């Protein structure tokens, strides 16, 4: 047998309507065309699908078997059609994110919480394990958005600016460097620098300050959580450099101080990298708007670092 979706829809429509005439109206075809379709299907099956002398028209035992198939298959087909419609309209989709900025987890979660309420049908996932090969993964369509502070010229990839931030020096309030109005590369030489567990090339303090100045701290200690970094700093176990929006409340905390790095300070920009054909999708565009607005609110809440 060669059963098509239209055959399943026909069987279900005739059963639900109780007759060929009303079913033809439901399916928006002529009664003659519907009867011809049923006849052809019965010829394929080699059995009658309806008890024709009954009123209303009833399915035969064979017809009921086909009806059960229709009731199983058609809802799945309709759900798939609805999903494809949502994909075309941008109401649903996949949003898998890779992050090259370790501290960005704390900024990103509030953004995603707002996004989740606005786009409940978008599948959101975070892939931190791809952080160091994130942009190639984006090009391979393994992820859909990369948060990065290092834009590159890549075919088919857009880098949308999100916001500027300032990496700031963080030390205990009674640390000798707390007396300085700003710190420089040489100030780190006798210190233990507490960082996130990422490559040095991904850390602003190294890429923008220490590596160009050829300065190596006395020690480097890697810590996963910002709260633990601050705890260690307060205990005089080391110093840290964190984005100003991460430590927005530090200047009001008696255990810590923040200072600019160099007299002019450092300014960095965070970007969202997306495939060019997805940048303007409705849900992607909304996420980018949320991402640009969230840091502004954070800075206003805590004041400048």
C-alpha cells in the first residue's frame, strides 16, 4: 500500500463528520474527489474501509485500523508543521552559547532569565567546554552565539558590540597597593595574582598589561568562582583583576578596594558573535538587546568601579 497523509486525513474527516459530504467540506475538496480518493485507497488495501449501508457512515474493522494510524500519526505531523512554522517565523529555535569570558557567567544568567520568559520555545544551552574553540564551533554550527572580547574577521560571522567595561585591580583594603591611586604592571611582580581558570591569553590583565610589559607575578592561583576570589583577596592571599561590573559593590565594602589599572585605565569591549544568517532572527535580536541593556543597569546599581 502507498498511504499518504491525505489518506489519513480523509479517513479521520469522514469518521468525525459521519459522511462524505460533510467531510468534503472540512477538507475543502469536492465530494466526488473525496469519494474517488476513498475508492482508490480501498483498491490499494483490497478491503472495504466503510460499511456503506449504515447511516451515519461507519468505518469497517479495516477502516478502524487505518483510523488508529491516523490518530497516532497526524498529531505528530501537525506538531512538526507547527514547529517548522515557528522556526520560519523566528518564534522558536536553538540558542546554544559558548563563552570566552569566564566572568560573563554572572552577567549572562540574568539576561537568559529574562530571555526565557519572552521566548519559552527556544532551546537554550550553555557550552563552557567549547570556550577555547568557540568561534570555529560557531562556524561549524555546533553553537549559535559566542560571547567574546576578541573580535576576528571571519566569513559569515557578525560581531555585535554589547558593552564596554573596565578591568579593575582588586585588593584587600589594608593592602599596601590600596594606597595608590592606580596600579601598573610592575606592581604585580611581588604579588600572587588570583584569576579564573582560563588561558592567559583570555585574561585581560595578561593580554593588556602584564604580557606586553614582560612582567610575571610571583604566583598565579586559579579559582573558579568570583565569590571565592574575593574571599581570598580579603584574606590577603593575593590580588585580582576583575571587570568593573562584576565587582560593582566592592567600592562600598570595607574589606576591599578597587583601583584603575594604569593612570588612564583599561577599557575593553564585549561582543556577541553570531552567524550572519541568524543575527537578525527575532529571538536572537531580542537576546542581543537584552545583553546590551543588562550591564548598564548593573553599573547604575553599584556605581562606577
